[in-house]
C-alpha cells in the first residue's frame, strides 16, 4: 500500500486535532473548574487553576451537601442506566435475532415499524408516556424511568443487521441437527457471535439513559428519585440564594462524567468492532 501524499496527511492531522480540541476543551474546563471555589469560579481565568486549588475538599463538599443527596442521585442514575441498558440490550438481541433468522408473515412490516421508532425523538413520546403512566399509577416511581429505558429501537435495528451478517445459517442448522432447541441455540451461539453488537447497544443505551434529562423531568416530582442530570439542575435553581451551589454543580458534573469515561475506556474495543463489523458485513 502506498502512503497518501503529505498534504493529505497534514490536512487529516489538522482536522483531527481541531476535532479533538473541540471535544476535549469542555472537559478541560470542567477539570480546572473543579479545583476552584465559588469566588474563583467567577473571578479567575476559566482555563487556568486558581491560586489555592483544593479539588478534594470541593468534591467532598459536593458529596456531603444536603445529607448526601448527590450520592442518592448518583445511585439512581446507576440504577436507571444499568438496569435499563442491560434490559434493552437483551430485548434488542432477541428481537434482532428473530427478525434476522426467522421467516414469518409481517417480518418486514415489524422491522419497518422499528425503523420508524428510531426516527421518533424521545421528547415527542415523553408527554404521552406520562399520561399513560399516570393512568397506571406509575408516575413518580422508578418504573416511570426504567420501563421506557428498557426499549431501544436502534438496538433492535443494529442487532438485526449484525445477526444477519455474523450468525451463519449453516451453523444454526448444524446445531438443530445435533438436537439443540431454539432457545439453547440463541443463548449458546447467537449471543456469543453477537457480542460486539450487544456491547455497542449497551454502551449507547447506557450513555443515553445516563444523560437523559427530559424524561425524568416529566415523570418525577420526588427529588429522592432524581438522576444526576435532574438533580444538578435543581441545584442551579437555588444558586442565586446559595452561591456555593454553582461550585457544587460544576463538581457534580465532573463526577457524573467519570463513569462514562471508564465505560468508554473499557468497552471501546468492542464498540469499534461492533460498528465496523455490523456496517461492513451488512
């Protein structure tokens, strides 16, 4: 393989550097701001440390403020994102595998409905879901956030595309000849071969639920059920009367991105593999 001309390499490197700076600058600002108190947050240059940084003390204040309400919101976010992403991944795997490997009347109609679900924004469904859950007596409960989070039309779409490409029909037929049932084939072969796609769906769904703001805002009124995003917003509403809440909000925002960084780092290999295999083989 021949190397591209130098001018193309320079242009590519320049564009990638600009993109990296665009995405990393807010993270850098967040890390710097975590070291500042409320006075320094507004009285010093935003992209440099204060004269007396005390990040540990500031983060400790975030975790202990209001009897540890931030820790409760953090636990709620882990609950919503962890259970919601796991359930959505398993349901997407089962639905995508069935749409890819079983021929039944209306299969394409079902798949087209799933595609339509991908195109509908979640904000358009929040109010109808609220009215439905209110009639069922589930509003302002954990279920009001967990149940909508357990469905991922994009996950079904990705799993169908990946299963069609990565799970050979000949392998399934061999397993049937050996006497394996459909459930055992799916659990023993299908899920293993679809692992990169499942990790991709889990990652996308986890990040989506973790950063979701509008659905909890509509569904929840009890602050004890808030996820991190909604809890931090509630702090900013009182910041005019308690200025230290500005600093607590910044520190809380920094802590909220740490789990996502860890998850991205651990799963990025599978994430890249899932995207490239699913798109190229399809």
